């Protein structure tokens, strides 16, 4: 029977524990950076056509601006948020109404009469997909709490031929 080399085992255990510690630290740093700073996100689904494709696009999400200043959301911004009807999903929609705005519930008249209006409550936003017939948005579940909004979508970074920096399309007339 071979003898047990105790110093060698101690050295291996020390190296293994050091490696695990570095892995846990890197994982925590990645999580914090992704949650509070931002990073890439996959986009799929028809609700934001023609702005975003059905699949195969990677978007750049800026979470820091929302975390640092929650009032930094404007009409026309693209935002990512936790879906109110399925908290395991992250959705992307356009901001249509800010707190205090009066918005038409459904301008298309598909989900509600086009004459129905609501006042967006304090701390909430009215969100809509660019492709209304294929979008589950505030017409389905009402105003979305600002606490569910994760960040702004600032750019499309994949595929390279479609790289785009998203600018707010709303202009105001004085």
C-alpha cells in the first residue's frame, strides 16, 4: 500500500480552495456588474418589429443610469423590465407614458376602445411594443412599476451588419 504524502495533499487542497475562492469572487463580480452596470442581452420575439428582429440579436443594456437615477426614463426610450405576468422573463418595450401622463389604453382598438384613457400612476410607466398586434404590453397588464424596469437598451451589437445605437425618436415642439 502506498504511503500518503500529507504535505502534497495539503498543498493540493490549498490550491483547490484558492481556485474555488477566485471562482466565487469572479462570479460575484460578474453578477454585480451585470445587475447594476449592464451588459449584453439576447432579444427574441415579434413584439418589437421592425426596430428589433425576431431573433439573433444581442442588445447592450445600460442598468446603471436607471439604478443611479430612476427618473432618467423618457418617452420613447427602449427599456428592459421583468415581465409582470411572468417574473422569470425579461421583456423589452418602448416607454409611451410617464407617471402622471394620460395615455390611450389601446390606440389600435384591439384590446380596448380607442376612446379609453388612463392616468399613469406615480412610480409607473406605460410600455408598448412597436408591433402592437404581436405585443403583450401595458394594454394587457396596465402600467408597469418602475421597480420592474432593469435598464435602458442603448445599442444593438450583434449582428455586426445591423449594429445600431438607439436614440430616442421623440422630439418636443416648444
